């Protein structure tokens, strides 16, 4: 006989990420200079994100489902706090995704290629190198 016991504060041991879809928003200028939940200071030009459960340092590929653009970000904060959203990305990541003017868009989250089962990579991005180091992928013709 199998007995399952539930708890109001229980959570998944393996956080979601592979193929998770939902709404994303972005953050930036008003928060520059403040510490994130990981203790890192938010700086302009970083390719970072806030996720509720994934470990700090996790590399995620975020794909904008409206235009096919994708960027790799590093989780360094907790959030988003809006229940309908699955991730908050930095302003630089939002620009790479083509969502900066929208505020909120539908996205898919996947682990970065080659990062499954490994320690999360730490990506250091200087403000002047952020766009050059962003991995943007177009899936539609004519871009």
C-alpha cells in the first residue's frame, strides 16, 4: 500500500526549467546598484534573470515565443512576484529578446545546451560586451 502525504510548503526537488512556458517580464534601470537575492549587485549590461526556484548560477535559454529570438541568461535573483509570470529578465536580455517595448511576453525556458547534469556556469558580462556575448537566435526567415 502506498500512502502519499502532502504539505502546503512542499516543493519539487527538481525545479522546472526544461520546456517551461509562460509570461516573462523585465527589470532594470530603477534597480541598478541594488543587491540581488544572490548578493550580486545588479549592473547595466548583464544577462541575468530572476527565477523562483532554480539555483543561482543556472544558465537558461529564454526564447521569445512571439518572435523566435533567444538569449542565454544566468539566474542570480528570486522572482518574479507576479503570479502569472515565470521569469524576470534583465534589461539587456529583454533587448536581445525584442521584448523591451512590450514589458511582458510569452517565453519558453530551457537549460543552456550542454549544461544539464553539470554545475551551472558562471557568466560574467561587462556592460560594453553584453550584446556581443548574448546568444541571439532567429528562427523566422527574413530577419
